[in-house]
């Protein structure tokens, strides 16, 4: 604690990212990174962008990237917002669209950046409990609110909400902005983008970090009707007018145009996810039905999740453990390559059989 901190700084409970240890080489199954490299076309575009023009500011509107996203999703460019990671896009969203007198609603088990943003920006929030099976109940969000946000698929459960239920939530709250955080949507869930045309209160956020293997580039975006996007632009231009650099704009634009590479790598992850889920189920784990690039699994009754996490770490395999109510008995396991998951399953099997 520092005497120079503001009162708000003292009150913050910051987001805790997944471990990035440097003490040895690990099989990293803890931060939902893509195990496959980015599109070769994206790499080439970024290399080409690293030229003498780096002395000049980038396009503050990231027009080429907005156009590529708009083309991909059959939208207009004024329906697209881009930022330095989806976390920044979400931060602007909390300030521009979700800070009101009535409480912001989000699931009690969800992306842990949401309460961090509420603390940072002074937003009153109410957590809505998930059902016993960790699903979102649409009717639970039919109550007074100043906005609603939830991931789809949810994190860390990986469970996806169907478009019918999303539409129920949006319809039931016409005076509130509904934000659907689709960071993992490309791994098997249905995007809510087709609903944008009918609902002026719907905003969808996505990222290039997961399905497009560009976590190191930090590019995210939002999609919605122009009025919502204008609100985000006002906040962005009051904070940082140049959020994306030249290489990021070039790489992300090339990436979203390379559909062949995108489809090939995401399908590989989906296939490996199902194979891993089956293996864990055979070992006695309770595995939630995931539509993300990770699985959320509860070990057999006599085995402790935190202890398994620590033992796997000693064996050179990192998974994610959340010491939080309702989910302390689970492990979140990112899907790696087939080879990485084979090593994980082998080491896990030895640990289970040794107790």
C-alpha cells in the first residue's frame, strides 16, 4: 500500500491473469492460448508493415480492419469498433454503455474482469447465480437493471447459451444494453451477430486472441448498431485515439481474410477438445459440455482439484485452478495440440493412480 495512491486505487481488487512462469518450460494449458500459429498471411502482413512508415501515427479509425470485419459479418463499418484487445473494448463498454443508476447484471461465475471493471469505474453490480448445472437461465435477467453482460460461451465453464435464450434476454430488456462477450464463440457456439439488425440495444465483443492465434497482438472488436458504436468511439477518443498500431491493423486484417487457416485450426481444436473430454470422462471426471477452447472438469470424488493442479505443475503441465465458491472443485484445461494433450492425460493418469 502506498500513501500516494488515490482512494479508488486502495479499493481496487485487480484481475489476476493466468500464470506465465519463466522458471522452466511448461506445457501451458492455463491461459486459453491457441496452440497453433497465426495465419501465415497475417505474419507476412505484419512484417511488411514494419517499414519506414512506423515513424508515422497509424490510422486512428483502423479503417481497413473495420472494413474486413464488416465484410466478414455482413455489417456496415459504422457497426464495428476496434480496440487494443477485447479487454480494452470491454473497458470502454463499461464506461460508455453500462454505468447507470440501476445495477449491472452478470453471472456469479463468469469472466473475473467484470467485477474488476465495476470496481475501477464505480459501477453498481448484481451477480446472478448460474443454475446448478452452471447454465445461464434467461428468465433470471428479466429484472430491473442498468445493463447486462455475459460471455457466450461462458468462462470458465465453457457452456454456451442458445440464440433463442439470448434473444429472450435482449427482448426483455429494451431499455438496457445487453453485451454478449464472444471471446470463445468460434469453437462451437452460435454468434449473436445476426440479431444486431433487429435490436439496437445489443452489443457483441470478440477478440483475435483465441481462435485467430493473435494473443500477442492485442486486438479486439465490438459489433452493434451505430448508436452504440458511436458511444464507444467517444470514450476511445477521450482515452487513446490511436489504440492499434500499424502492425496490429495489418496483421488482424490479413488474419480475418484467411478463412482457410482459421477453419483448419479451430476445427483441430474442436476435435481435440472432444477427444480430451472423452478421456477425462473415462477417468471419472465430471466434464461440463464445452463450446470453447478449454474444458472445465471436476476430478473424481477422492481427488482434490487444487492438489492435482499443483502436482501437474510439478510435472511441467500448467492448468488453471480457481479458488472461488462453487468452482473450487474444478480445473480449467486449455486445449493444446494432440501431442500436448496426450502428455497431459498420461501425467494425469499417473497422478490419479498413485493416490
